[in-house]
């Protein structure tokens, strides 16, 4: 049983506040934010207590989603409710951010009225709620006088216009009705990679967590069939097929997925509801089918002037037609580092010294596969010694790999039944993110 639900910005601004039972004091929002900000560390406890009131919260979209209760309710139930509520708001508003919540506060209050009744959860299904929600979402798009990104010479269509942008699925599910019945469905294969490489380049740890996420804008779709690689195997004892094996250690499915064709043909069947849902989750531990995407070669020494010299050569081992984007390398440096001079191998790179975090941040906006980039950093360190030189590293990388999966998982086909009467588009997108990518030097 829930007493209150409220949404706060990262700065503690009150965005949404709903009191269902009138049991708690009026200052609970301030009490919660004071307790969260008073704690040290980046991960405050999910459940906190003040007098007889229990605070249960999650972080989504840079916001605090908080529910309070005075009863002995299951915290796991309320955490699941908050996750579903944030997904529901994302479906109806298009995105999760402070601005989208502020612009759609009336819609969110209407959702809360339907989802919770006197503290008791009723439903979080978008299929049920679409019959009751009347408020239309307000969306904002950055103003652009000339949007020529998809226009070629003399107005010709470019290849880029045939690819769904990353923001294509960040619109409200109600927008399909506003766009004259336009029907679209997005299937995203998203993977997160955790890698540790030794100073000699040996792979010490490699874990991959992935999911297949579906976002549906179809007004009516009775069934969807998703075909995976025929060589897709779960566990080492189930290797199958004649091609290169695509193996994962563990796999779980959404409760709506029908698996009667999965064992024989690797086909997932489900009836998607409007909005976003995770169809399948999988994990691969201590293994990578291909080479790690990045390797680092480093030389660290002290010059005659007493400066610390770091020569770094970063190599991208992706296929030549692939590229990594938003690559950021964080290099810890010794205590007492005061200034930095740099020599970078290309003009689009950038680097800066951040004394507060004692690190150099080397940023590369786009890194094509099969290439390498280098950087020479000359660091002024007060009291530099051989012991302080050991404080350099390990290097942490963050990046995004579009159109790439570390496990090799691919979508063979995406079929809808019955066939949609109007024009419909189906998009399949792949992306791999770095969860934790560490290279020792």
C-alpha cells in the first residue's frame, strides 16, 4: 500500500507530488532529499526510513522516483511499480527528462489517478490505460532552420535517410494517432560490455549483458515473430548449427513471449502492447567471440625537465566498415598534477586535465575500425618521483558501438500478423555500450 508518490529533479525540485492517503506529513519531500544528499557515495540505499515512514526510490532519467509507505509492504513490489511507472511515463511522454515531466505534468497526474487508487496499485498496462487517458503529450524538438542532414545534391535522398535515427523511438505512443495512423515498430538489440585488459594486452575479464527491446507504435498487431540466429545457443552444451556459434550463458524472456518455436527454429512469438517492453535478456561471462574492440599501448617516462611524459596509442580493432562514437578515455594521474600540454594525432580529438578527479580525459568523437590514434601528454607534477609515477592508470574507456553486437546476436527476420493494412515501417537497430572497460598500464 502506497501513501505518496513524487518525482524530484537531481537538484531536489518538486516536479510531481501525489498524496493518496493523507497519512504522512507535508514535508516528506524535503526530508527525503535531505537524507539522500547527506549520504556519501553515488549509490544511496533504495529503502530509507524516517520515523514510521519508509522511502523507496529509484533513479531513472536523472530523476528521483519515490514512493512512501507506512505499512509493511514488500519493497520489491514497490520498486517494480516505480520501474513500471517510469516506463509508462516514458511511453506516454516520449522520453524521461526533467523538461518532459514539467511539460506533461497534467498527463502524469492523469496516469497516477488511473494507476493507483487510494494507495492500491490497479494496473500499469498501456493497453488498458489507453482507453482512459485523454490528455495528449507535449513534445519539444530543438529548433533548426536548415535540417539538411538527410538531403543530398538537388534534394536527392541520401542513404542516411533510410536509417532510423536514435531519437526516432523517443516519441509518445499516442503520436501514432496524431500522424494519420502511421505505424512503426522498433526492435533494439542493446548490449553492455565489461572488459579488463592486462598491461600486456591479455584479456583478463570479459562479460556481456544484453537485451532485446521492442517499442511498438502499431495501433493493432495480433502477433509478432522475431527470428534470431539459427546458431544461437544457450550454455556450452547446446552448440548447434553449421555457422559460427552465437552463444550466451543465461537467457530469460518476458512473460508474454511464446517459446513453442524457440527450441527448434529460434523464433520468439509475442503480442506486443503499445509502448516499450524488454522481450529477452541474456548474459555471457568470461568470453568474447571476437577480439576486444580497443587496445592501448603506452609508454610512461620522465623527461630531463622533470615532467611526466605519457605516450598513448589507442587501436580500434572493429571491422573497417564499423566505427565507435563518443569514445572517452579517462587516465588517472599522480597527485600534484598542475598543468598539461598535449600533442594529438588528429584535430577532432580533445583532452583536458581535471585536477579534482586527478585524471586526464581524452575524447574522440568518432573512431573508425582498423585505425589507431595517438596522444602525447606532458604533465607538470609537483614533487614527481618514481613512486608517484606508479599512480598512473588504469585507463577507463567509455564508448558506443552502433550497428555492432559483441555476442554476434542478429535478428534474422521480423514478421507481423496480420499484415498491416496501411503503410508500416519496421526498424531493427544494434548498439553496444561500454559498461566498464578497463586497461591496465
